[in-house]
């Protein structure tokens, strides 16, 4: 029982539970946490092997692979920058306008929305040049300023 307690409360190589969580847990909960730990351990082991193989195969100093790159849910830091909601909305409207080839002209509502978003973008660009804070620029793009 002490080995199980030591494994469960070990923050580095164990489950990372507190003593209170351990003593309050059922056997089923401990088993479920152990299965999750094993899955994560195997994924990390596999990711480490993949990183080693890729680094050995490419042998490149400018591009090196880390084990995190092979873990589920990994996003490249360059691609991880969140696209603002207003930009997604503008892109969606533009795709709608360009995708409606059956109608010769876009709908007036879509056209007005694109003009409005372009005006917000111009105002935000001017505010950025004036040195306004990021919060002010975001409020302009959200249409509340």
C-alpha cells in the first residue's frame, strides 16, 4: 500500500495526487488514473523515439524536432497565434460573396458588412499608428468603440 501511495503522490514520476485525494479515491478511480498515466507515458515514449529518429535522419542543426511535436494536440507556435473573431467573420463573409457565382452581385447586407469591417480595420490601423493600447484596438475591431 505504501508503494501505491508513493506512486500516487509523486509529482514527477507518478500520478501527482495529494494525500487527501489519494485517501479519498476509490479503487476504480485509482485504476482509471493509472490507465491515463500509462497512456501518457506510452505517448511520451513514442514521441521521444520519433524525435530521435527524425533528428538522426535529417541531421540538421537549423531544424530540430522535439518530443512535444509528436504529441497529440501539438500546434506549431507560428500557427498557434489565435486569429481574431472579427477576422474570421470578415473572411467568412468574403468567401460567401466570392462563392455566390449564381448571383451577379453580392447581397447588400454582405457588402455592407465587408465595408463596415474594412472601416474598422482602417480605424484600428490608425489607432495603432497613434500608439493606442491593444485593448482600444480590439474594441475598435469588435465594433464597440
